C-alpha cells in the first residue's frame, strides 16, 4: 500500500468511522462495575455526604507511621525494591505470622509482599488456576472474588452462607467439591457478614481440602478485628494444612493505610515460587517507602492491636444501636468493621433501590448487598461501615432516623 493510500485509510478509520469493530474479551463481559467504588466516586461528587460505604477507616494513620514513611522517602527508598519485598519487611511479617497466627514461614522462600491483599489474591489464583478449574466461594462474598476468579480463567462455584447466622450447610459444601475443584476461598473474619469461622467449620473445610487435594486461599485482612472474646484462627495452623493453604493479609485495615497498598502472601516454598512469578509481571513490587514504614507498623506492641479491637467493638455496638432505631434487622457481627443488615421489610424492589434513596435523598452512602452475590441475584441487604468517628456516626444516625420517619416498613412502592 502506498503511503498516501495508507494515510487515507487511517484517516477513514480514526475520523470517519470512530466505532471500529473492537471485540472485548469474554472475561470483561462477565465482570460488572463495582458498587463499592460507585459509592466512593459519588461521595466525592455529591456535597455533604456521610460515608458509611467503602471500607475506609476514618481515623488517621498513626503519626509514627507517617513519619516513618517520610523518613524512608528522605533516605531515598524511592526506587524498585526487591521484587518479593524488602528482606527486612519479610522478616517482620515472618515474626508477626509466628507470634499472632501461629504459622512458621521462611521469609526468604515463603513470603511475598504485594500491592494490597487484592493483588495477593489475584496473583495466587493466576498461579494455580487453569481454564475449567472450579473455585469454591462462600456467598455472600467480598465482591472482588468473582472477578478475581474470572480473570484467572476459573469458574466460581458458590456455597451459600445462610442468614441470619451465616452458617453453611456441610452437605452443600461437600457436594460442591468435585474433580474440577482446584481451590476454595475463605474470608475470616468475613466481609460483608462479620462472621468469624469457628474451629469446627475450619476443620470441616480442611478435611475436604485434604480429601480432594484442593488448595485453600484464606483472606485474613480483618484478622485483628475479632470481638466478644472470640479468637481468629488461621486455617494453615490445622494439621497437615500449611502446605496447601495460601494465607493472605495486609496492613491496610489494621493501620488505617488503605492507600499505601501493602499486602502479603504466605505459602509453601513451591506455591510461593509460582506466586512470585505472577506477582513480578503484575506489579513488579509494592511501593518502596511504604514497605520501609511497614516495618515500624509491624513492630508495634500488642497493646496497639488490643486498643484498636476495643475501639472497633465499641463502634460496632454504637452502629448496631443506630441501625436498630432505624428498623434495620441484623445479627451481631463477630468481626470486621461492617454491619450487614436485612432491609427486605422496607419493601423495595431491591437493595440497590434503597441504596439510591439513602444516597440521593438523605446524603448517606452505604453499600448495596447485591454486589456481594453472583450477577443476577436480587438481594435485600445494606452494609454499613462503622470504622468512623463519633461525629460521623451521630450524623448518620440523624439521617437514618429522618429516612425511617417518612418510610415505615412495608409502605414503599419503589
């Protein structure tokens, strides 16, 4: 083709026919937009919104951590780190895993620092899943799990957590395991329900994993937020499970540093080698100065975690009182910093409709429960995040009472 003819063809393509026949991937067609991120964007666009939506702790990061990050920048930790994470940080994670979780992990061969727990789960799935492999996930689920599985080429297999106490049927779970099952994702403490998986439940899951040679991915990002005397249990500590469990956690929620994007994966050396290869080509490395500051975070005394837990438990109790006055129904969450409520008695067509009313008419951002279910499921749940200040919760209380004053249960025609 002559140069002049090629220019004419390019001009026709770019200017006269802007809608070229691009074909998108099948996977992107299976992934819906995030309701959580919808709410976050709208909060920034609508004036005077009280945000109980996205899981953003309202408390500032400790001054000690912010100063550590500033110092790291000043000391020129501004280039790529070791791809797997600075050795000093991996050593700190190793000490934390032993002290708190009871997991022995070699920092040289079993720990990878990632760009948040989300990347950790993506890298883990990409490292083990082939097309046609099934991944069991409890429903409702943190909304990222569905696209995570799809991106990895897997097929989600759902097992229902049954309201109001969010227990699973042992027979349903056992029947979900089959020759195609490659992995199961367990989130404990569980977002959005606040459920903390018990030793009995984890033992049942572990036995199925061993029976069917299945890898368990445990998302333990809320591990320090467990209330009323309950204890967090890492699945990897159960007999004969450490080599078949990929443990995921991070610093975002615990230290109020969600924007630092620091997560980590702990797994056997064989699994870690595979995860590291994927991580390398996904993100290369987590932010360097943040990694250095994270060493300071992980060296904080146990008293820091106890004070944080007690603070969130008190905020949970306050959020429950607010939701009760507003006629929302729920079961006391055992962990996390979310309250998942039943709004079916308000008689809205879906929780999305109620979410819109609360946001647009009352200036209260929440999360609609449908995003915690597979596409196509109509749900009736609203999730409130209570990692907020006293002032924010009291204003949320005022707005919820204004809503319920004009919205008696069962009267809405929306």
